[in-house]
């Protein structure tokens, strides 16, 4: 089972690495990071790089496609070649998935037309404009279309575990969850727009990293 995770300049690291840590443990899994050209690809902060083992042109089919998000996804949306590659991959997959704003790439490729889809809350309007219907759900499955979308960053782990359950059964998925000791107990309850205090929202608006 080949799992392909495309990388692009400005991707969000956990969007890619979270699902990778889960899905790589599926029986018979082969995980491949791919990019426009093989080699290191920098994340949105430009301080971390993952190595793409293959170029997009080298990948003609896969069983699972995991499209991460990040600031750089905006360039992805305007690249006809990359969007065509996503469409070609989807034609071969058992599951096509996205994390965070990776759903924008699926929508731009025409894969989410009229479908409810998850994404980072900040991209809700963009997702709707691309033909999907934003939902605040954490993970959204569309079995008939073989598509799964997930919300912001950390939800990629939830998505991957749910997908592992669909592919290999609940017991295998639970064993993977135990292996990575995924037992979230966050010290703060500010992980969604509905829960976050106004001061936290204001800090994001002002620019957290400035």
C-alpha cells in the first residue's frame, strides 16, 4: 500500500508528519514524500525541511494521498500542473485526504464540488468559493467519493487514525494510537473559535509571530 504525501514550499510540518506517524504503521505501508523536484522542502517557517524522495512526475499512482496545508498552498492552487497531478492521483487512490488548508487544493482540483469539507477555520470562505461547503467538523468522510478532509493542523492525526480504522480495522488503529501514545489532554481549552477566549483571537489577529 503506497501512501504519498506531497510537499511544497511553505507547507505546515505537522500537517504532513502527523498523518505520516500514523499511516506508516499500517501493514504493508510504503510512505513516500514527493515534491516538484526531489530533495529538501522548507516548511512555512523556513526553519524545518523534509526531504522529498521523489518528484511528482515519478509518481503515477498511489493508494492513499495525503495533501497537507500551509501558507504555501496558495501557490499550489494556481499551478495547473500540480492540480492536474492531484486529479490523476485521485483517479488511482483508495482514499484521497487532506489536512488543514490542504482541502483548498482538493477543491481547486474540482474534487470537492458540492461536498462538505473540513479545513482550518481561517480558510472557510476560501473553501466555499472553490465549490466546497465548509463545515466545522474535525474529520469529514465521503465514502462514495473516497475523500476525507480534516480541520486545522492537529486534526490530521485524528483523520489518520480514523482512516487506519477503515483500512485495517479498529484493533490495528487502536494499537497505532497506543504506540504513539496519542491521549490528548491539552492544558487549555482554546482549540476552536467557539472555545478560544477573545484575547487569544486578538493576539492572532495582531500577528502571533511578529
